C-alpha cells in the first residue's frame, strides 16, 4: 500500500484567482461543509471507522457495509464529475485571460485618450488664438505716436515748434501771411488782369523820374558847395540803403518781427532817414 | 528577466486547482497496482479477518488505516486550497450558467471596445 505524497507548497492561498483570498478561515470551513466531495469524504471516513470499530469489537453491523458501499458509490460519482470541473476550469481560465486582454486594451485606449485630452487641454483655444491674432493685427495697424514724432524730428528743421504756432490750426496756415509762391502767383495774376494800367503807370513813372532827374541835375549844378567826400559818403549811404531794402524783400521770420525791425530802426535811425530821403519819397506820387 | 522566468515556472492558479483536484482524484481512485480502490481493499481486509478471526494482529482498524489516511489527505488538500473549494462548491450546471453570463458580458465589452475604436478612427 502506498501513501500519498506530501501536499505541494504551490497550493498556497496567496496565488488564488478567486475571492477566496479575502475569506477568513471560518468562512472557508463553513463553505467546505457545503462542498459535496468533502461531505462524501467525511461520511466515508466516519462509516469506515464505525465499521472497523464494530468488527474489531466482534459486533459486526451489516448495515454499515451497505452504508460504506453507498458512500463509496456517492464518492466515485462525485469524482466522475471532476472531468467536467476540469473543463469548467479551463473555460474559466480562458475567459479570465480574454477578460484581462479586453481590460488591458480598454485601459490602453483610455490612457491614450486621457493623454490626448491632456495634450489638447495644454494647447491654446482656437477662439483665444483668433482673438490674440486680431489684437496683434490691430496693434500693428496703429503706429505709435512716439515713432511718428521721432520720424518727424528727423525731418523737421527745428527741434521746437515756432512760438506763433497755433495748436488749433493745422499745416502752414498758422502763419499770418501767405506762402511766398502764393504771393508770387497772386501778383502775377493781378498783373495779367491789369496789364494796361500797369504799363501806363510804368510809363508815367519813367517820365516823372526823368523830370526829377533833370531838376536834380540843375540843383546839383547850382550847389557846387558839396565836397567830393560828402558825395562819397552819400553814395555809401545810398548803397547801404539799397542793400537794406533788398534785404527787406527776403523777410526772415522771427518771433517778434515788428519789434526787431523797430529795434533795428532805433539802433540805426540815420540809416532809415537816409533811406527815406534817397529811395522813396511818398510826396512825389 | 528573473521575474519573468519565475512567473513562467510558477503554475497558474487554474493549473493549481486542477493539480489539487487531480491529486485528490489520484488519491481516491486506483492509481497504481499498489493503490487499489476502497471496496476491494475493504473486502480483502474483511476476508483476512474472517479467515483468521483469532489472530490479534488482524484488525479492521489497522487494515483500513490506509483508506482513512487517503481520505484524510484528500480532505487536507481540499482544505488548503480555497480556490478548489470554490470551484467544487458549485455544481457543473451552475458553473455553465456562470460561464454563459461571463461570455455575454465579454461579448458586450468587446462590442463596446470595437465601437470606441471605430469612433476614434472616425474622428
């Protein structure tokens, strides 16, 4: 008679797939009592013990033999079911593998989706990007006043605006006189309109000047008292006066134009007097 | 690598249950010429006792000790394996129902997964 080998250590509770891992010893023993094969084994063991006791005490109980036969029959019927349990176990392990495979795939898909969701969330929203682009374009359309002023400072002749500049006015209209080319155009236009009158006036002036010159020559002849030096001085004065009048033609703008001219006349009153005498005599017209 | 080899070497839980059930089956049935079934062994012991009733060494208790040992070993194997207990606690019919339910559940999961994959591919 051979005795069965020791129970393998691989049948540990820690590697079980079922929920039996979480069960306590009492629950396992309760569950074990309801297992058919275990009940058969216990009943078989108990019956054999009773039979051996009855035989050994020389009080054999034949009913126990029937009971043993019944137990044996029941036990082997249960053992025959083991083939089905093998198939069931194989089917369960296959389904378990399939379930794990599906769960892994689902987890992978969900992880990928979650990663995509996070990466999409990290990207800026389309509306926000469009809004920012619009703002940027609007800012580019506007030129900063400082840039314009810097550019104007490069082009400008002066670093400061003129004191007569009226801020409410825009452009060269702030000057109190028309521009030089406008003046010229105006004069030419007027001249073209009053051509005949001007020509007649010019002819009259020539005649009057000729008369004056002859009278002046006579006077000069009469007054031979003036020395050559005086004449020379007068000529110099005349030249200065003509130069001064020529300068007046090209008027230079200053802040206090009138005051400047007055101060000039105050500084050099003799010159003004000479100018009036030599070049322009309003009484003659 | 070592972890993988250990996993490969270790039998799976299903194999362990099958091992336990197979071992119980082997212990309780005629596995070899020395290990016979219980009834013939019992019959042989009773016949020996009936032949030599006055022999004090012939006792049924001693003769059936191997039967009781085998029964006890089978019980111990079953006690030590809760997974095997859970497996044999239900009848095969109950397990078939459970397997059917699980198959339906897996089929639904597979369909859902396929639908999810299709919707992702469409987008």
